[in-house]
């Protein structure tokens, strides 16, 4: 029997025998904790006198001889002209070998010329890595994400958020598990009207299946559109929507995202713990662990056509945190205006760092360590650490037994 040509896809492999006019497409491969390798198999032929699909896409345990034999018996009864014992056994053994081998080892030398990680939208999007923006319902996460898309697509160098963008246009694909194309198109149109921008396209796909179950089709759309960035709206639904507190949805989601091998902006929800002083991404801690860059989006308490919003940098695996980014969004019937606005500590007091809170408090006058501990509701050790850091930066100074602002004090 001839050796098949094997081509790799994002979720599996295709085995092709030209002389037999036969193809086996293996997709949605998974290696289990007990060593089993499972996936879906689709058997087709391009023989002119036969229907192209010989065996529809069906789940198969490649590690089970019983399961393989059952499939062989079915195929032998319907299509005896092919040697199914050799075909199925050959594919099964090869699949297990390739899946368990994984990626090859690379030798990385420190003397090689190495470029630092590249930002596509600084400080938001790092090329090839996932960024999560999370926040409460109604804080305009989707609108902000669309604005980021606009900055990349145009590219928009003098954007109102002061974000650094590449010199070339970056195509984006908006993957939507929550709204529909009309909502996204209308919101984008309002941004165009309010910001006086030229016309531009945005690629959009409505999604229903979890990302892990739809990754192959999404990869095809990425290839066809040439998209370098995907927006995932939103994380909960894209991860399956159920039992998000467990590790499996998070690991499956990020494994699928890694296979896409693109830059991603993920819209997440906020944890339900109302007692926690520091909010996190809703669900398992692995949703935060696997993200390389995390921002929290918060809006002011005022509810009007003008909404002040702040983007707080919560985590970054490749460096220090960026200072908060503030802006105002103004809404009317057919426009959304966006302008940069300094982040006010008073407006977002519960969200800023302890250092920023202390600087704001000291604007009312010098305070003792005991007063600082009581006002900020922090432990004595934490108070001394904050005071030490601000003193080193010459933002505060000792006034008798109290601490007050120095002339070089800055808000952030």
C-alpha cells in the first residue's frame, strides 16, 4: 500500500492517497489524561463514479483497537475495494505518534539578535499574545474594543486615547457571541460619525459554538480575511458559558486560542464577589493566569450622555504597568464622540492604586502613619511600604511626625 501525503491543519491532519483517490480528514484532536487520543474522522473520495463522502464526520478513539475494528467492519461492508485494515491502522498509529510528539525542541541562543515583543496597539495589544479587558456590564467594553479596531484598521495615529499604532493597516476580525452584525455595524457607524473618520471595513462573524469547537472554521476565516487581530466578545460565552469556575473551560479556550496564532483582544466579565476590594476576571483564576496583558475598564458613577471611563492596567507579564488611561465618551442618536481625559483619583478612588489614594488623601494635609492606616484601611506593613516608595520618588516628605506632599508630587 502506498504512503499517504499528510498535511497539517489547525485542528488536525489530512491523509491523502492519490493513487486510491481517497482522503481521511482528522480534526478536533485531543490527547486525554489517560493517554487516549480522540478526534473526528471524515472519509472522502474524488472518484468520479462515487458520492464524495464515504463516511461522515464521526468521533473516533484512535487508541482503541475495538473502536478501530468497528469502523473497519462498517467500511469493509460498504466499500470492499479499499484495504480498510491497513488504512485505518496506518492513520491511527500515525495520528497517535504525531499528537504525542507535540512541537519540536528549538535551540535558543542568547547571542542571537533578538527583537523585543512588538506592540500592535501600545500599551493594549502585544503581537501574537492575548489581552483581556474586563469590567462590569454597561461600561462600554464593546464600544471601546471597536474603537481599538478603528485605530488598527485606518491606522489612526492621532487617536483620542493617545495609543501608538503601526504605520500600516492591521485587519481585524470581530468574533461576536453576544450581539449581531447590525448592532456592531451601527456602533461602528456612530464612532465614524462622532470622530469624523473616513469609511472603513470591519470583518465580523456571529458565533454560537465555544471557540474550542469552532476553531477550525474561525481559522479559515482568519486566512480568508487576512486578519492579524481577533476580538472575542465575550470570554464567558466563547469559553462555553458553563462551569466557568472550573479549570477545563479556561484551558480549552486558551488552547484553541493558541492554535489560532494571532493577536487577540478578549472582552471579559467581572467576578461576582462583591466583597472583594480588587475585582478580577469572572471564572477560574486560569482565565487571568493565561492572559499576558489585563486591563480593567471602569466608568464613573454619573449616568448621562457623557460618561467618563478609565482603563486600569492590572497585569502585564512582559514589563511594568502602564498608568491609567482616561477618556470621555459622549453619546447622541447617531454619534459617539471620544476624547482623552485625565483620570481623576476622586472619581475612581476605589480603583486606583494605594499609592495614588495616599497622594489624594495628602492633598487635604499631612497625616500620621496611624491616620493613613485608618483612612486607607490597610495593614501597617503595607502602609510603610507605600510611604517608603513615595518617599524614594520624592513625592512625599516627612513633616514632624506626619507625612505630606512634596513640591514634586504627581498623581500617578
